[in-house]
């Protein structure tokens, strides 16, 4: 069996006429002219041999193994956060549970909250609401002392590093729809205002130790061992 393959090509009429003229001048067929042209093109190409091709397809990834050490530990799964943090900071919503964990030295999550604020929080634009501030103030005033609530309020009100969203009547109306919808969850109305703000501002992350945030579909930082039901 001859070492050839039959094929069909489609040419524009003017190109075919040109090939016919060339073939006539060379006293050859159009097919022979096309084949000679292809031979000339291929002879001028520098094609790698099979060993070279095999080697080139394997070495790039092998050659980059261990060329750096970022020290981050989680860059493979959080590279977007590290890549774009200099251009814009992703937002994180600060919940009452985070404020309580930070202020209460006896809280089981105090050290975790402190470490997160010290090492990670600067990567985010911090947002909370006046309802969250109010809830935290009420907790500190009722369960700790008047002095603790005043200290917290003064420090938060003076800081420019956290944006406080004020709940408007419109937000309350929209929140009411969320509050009514989830009868199977123990969401407070304050929780639902936070959920609405996060949805509207497209915030994915919450600085929270409240299981309600992951139950609603948000990602809570720092990671804890509570289960979602």
C-alpha cells in the first residue's frame, strides 16, 4: 500500500487559476505543484524530534518545583485574596460575636479573635452596623459593666478604620422579608439586618463566631469547629 493519503482542498477560483498557470508552465499537474510547495515549506521548518517533544512537555512543571517560599501557607487556595489585596481590599462584616470575643478575656474564642485581628484583619475593609454596635453595647452594659460598655463605645466611635452602616427604614423593611422567610432557623432580627447588608454590598466574609452566618451561606473568619445544621 502506498504511503500516501488522499485529501480534498477547497481553493478560491483566482488561486486555482494561478496554480493552473504555474502547473502548465512546469508541465505538471496542479496536484504535483501543490505537493512540491508543501515539501518546500516543510523542508524549511525546524521540527523537534520525539525525544525533544517529550522532554519539553515534562520539564516546565518539574523545573518550577520549590522555586520560592512565600511563608503564607495557604496561597494555593487563597491566592485571589493575596493577589488583589494591594489593589482593593475585600470587605468583611464584623459581628457582635467578634466584638464580644475580643473584649472578653474569658471567652473561649478570645485568643483566636485576638490573633485574627493582629495578623489577618488588616487585609480586609471592615464594615459593621449600628445594630451590631447597639447589641454589643447592651451586652457589655448588662453582663459586664457600665464602664466596659462606655470604653467599647468610645473606642469604636473614634476609630476610622471601620465603616458603620446605619439601618434605615428601607433596610428594616427588606430585612423583615428575610426574618419571615427562615422560620426553621433561629436568626435574630439583628442577624437578618447583617445578612441583608452583606448581600447588598456583596460581602462574602464575616468576622464572627456566630453559626448563623455560615448557615446563611457566608464564610466566617477565623475558622472554628462549630458545626452547621
